[in-house]
């Protein structure tokens, strides 16, 4: 995936932190999926169910506290990882651009 040249370092650092948390959560839940699978699901999203597909990559029938952690992690990933539909930008980059260009 192509990284935007204008992506602020703080967003890139947060993305790396989320990636590490995903790798750890995938291992903890003994998922058959990889970080790349999660990134691809988010990048190629086309409808509202796609976020649930990303969450399902972690769900192994754990308790509610694990589900809360998974939801939080996938939401962070959804907001910080690039989406094809956003021209390789993340929602947080879109917000940043709106704030930056409308000051």
C-alpha cells in the first residue's frame, strides 16, 4: 500500500502501535489471520459489514471483556489504516486534512 507523503508522523506512529497490538491480539486469540489480512479487509472495505468481518478475524468465542478489547482495537485500526475508497488515506488523515486546510 502506498503511504501518503503528507501523513503526519503522529499518525504513522499510532498506526505502528496499532499494528503491534493487532499482531499481539491475533496471537492471543490464536487467530488464523495475519496483520496483512486485517489491513486488507480495512483497505478493501465496501460496505458496513466489512468492519464486522475484520472483528471476526479475532473472535474465538471469548468473554465480553475480550470482545470490548477487540472492538476498540478494530475501531482504532479502521480509523488509522488506509482505505482504498478514501484514495489510500485513513479516516484520521481525512480529518487532519480538513483541519489543516481549513485553518
